[in-house]
C-alpha cells in the first residue's frame, strides 16, 4: 500500500485524490507523503472551478462534501469559497450588504431563526423590508 501511495504521489496526485481513489484514511496518506519527503503543491481553484461550485451548490443544492468529492477539491476550500460568495449580497438598488455571521441565531420576523444578520433574504430585497 505504501509503495502504491508513493507511486501516485510521484505522478502528481494530491493526498486528497489518493484518499478518494484508494479509499484510505487521509491521515495515513498524509503521513506517507510527509515521511517520503515528496512535496506536493497547493491546489487553487480556478474560475471554471468556482463556476462549477456555484452551479452545483446554488442551482442543484448539493452539499459541500459531495461537491468536494466530485471535483477532487478539499471540502474546506469548497466551503470557504461558497460561504464567501454567499456573504456578498446586493439589494435591488445595487448597494452591497455585508451580513455578520452570528454565534447565536437571531429571529427574522419574516424568515425565522437565521445565523447571518441582517437576514440575507430580507437584505437582498432592499432596505424597506429590514
């Protein structure tokens, strides 16, 4: 198993991709990668990846973990990008609204308990509904 992981690392696969391909725990693959001294570059998401994440997350409603597995990108990367995109809200007049992530949920009169304040749905409609 160790030799197979080393071969895949030398071919340029990232530990996350090896984990998915061989159905091994990430910790095992990561320890082998660190012990071997093989450097693997960080993978940044491209504009095409961002568009695909947006499509899968917003239009198809897939969970972050499923998107990460399909695309071969870490779930933290997918989650961080989709959360950053979600926090960029503009109302109908074009004014940017920056909601704050709350530790304790707050009640929106129209949408119930929310963890982002002001309520993102209300903020997107405009200042008259806040």
